[in-house]
C-alpha cells in the first residue's frame, strides 16, 4: 500500500507540474498584454480564462490529494470546504469555456454564411463579458458544495458521511441529494451536448475542406492548410479530450459515490483522470499553432 501511495503521489506531483507549466504559458502573456493595455483577439480571452480555470482545477484537485497521502487532518473544515468549492467552480468554468471556444470556432469556419457572420460580429464584442459571467454563474451554482463537505475531525460528529481521505462528504436527505445531482448533471449534459453538436459541425467543415484540397491538388496547384482548419482541428481535439476524460472520471466518481469508504487507489486514480484534461489541454492548443495571441491585433 505504501508503494502504491508513493507511485500515485509521484504521478500527481508530475501531473501538477506539467499542468502548471502548460497553463502558465497562456496566463503570463495574457497578464503581460493586459498590463501593457494591448488589444487581444477574442479567442485569446477565452483561452486565457480556460487556462486560469485549468490552473485552479489542478491546484485544488492534485495538491491536497498528494498531501493527503502522507499527512492526516492537514485540512480543517474551512480548508476542505474551500478546496472542494473552488475545484468544482474550476471544473464547471473549464467546461463552459471549452464550449464557448467551440461555439466561436463554429461561427468562424463559415464566413460565407451571412447569419453566422452577423452573429459572430455581435458575439465578439461580448466574449470577455461572457467569460466573466461564466465565473459568476459557477460561483453561485456551486455555493452548495461547501455545505456537503467537512474536515475529517468534524466528520466524527456526523452519522452519515463518506470518507474522501483528507475530507468527508456529508449526506443530506435523499431529496436534497437528488436535486444537487440533477442540477450538476444537467449543466454537464447541456455543455457536453453542445460540444458534440459543435464537434459534428467542425467535422463536416473539415470533410468539405478536405474535398476542396483534393480538388486543388488534382489541378496541380500547391494545396495549403488554412489557419481555420488548423484551429478547428485543435479545438475539435480539445473537446474530444474533455468528453473522453469526463466519461472516464465520471465512471470512477460514480463508483466511489456508491461506497462510504472507497479504496485509496480508487480515489487517487479518479483524481488523476479528472485532472488529465487541464493538464494536457494547453499542449493540445500549443501543438496546433492556436497559441497565436497576436497581442496587438484585433479580430
């Protein structure tokens, strides 16, 4: 068991370091541009808010879990409530921001569509406001999360709780638990449904673009991959990664939810899977050249 905990701890620390480095590569240029009062493309605002949410996600998810491998009762009641609250806020905002990024890309890949062009020109002006509203929304929706967790020391006074290693989850009455589950699950399903729709739209665009490139190649002209196609592929890959890791982590979390005292390796595996998306997402964007902030340019 000690060996397994050591391996899990090293894996989570490595994942934390990689995630921090990747997301910082977006946050620092964004902060620098704001300090110099330079204009940014709307997509830069979205990616920066995504990087901030991912950073908070990794910090609140990985570090407490790693410390919990060697320390007992290192978080009091307030600490547990804050960690779980901001972890859930970061999770939800990362989901919403990824949807927003996909939506903006869908509007951008078909400039010949007059309705989409008009909608894009109107939405671009409110991109940053939409990102801020997403934070506010998830801060309010997840206000119930601190009420459902407590420190291990305080959990002794509660008759019904579930051990989450360094904190405990309280169980309310069945109706309250069902309402909370329905609320969180509905938000996730709506966002995932939007991702699937946006992904399908992008796949159709890429298929048509491939046919056009094939035609150009058949006429012996030099085919070039447009920036829109590169950005579309990267965002499609990003959304696919979110859906994949969401499905895997949800499976583990559902299994953990069914047991009052889940095994340590199961909880650690769930944390690692949950934090995979905020860790690899910046590198997916960097790899496909979407990391082009163009600090002084505007959309």
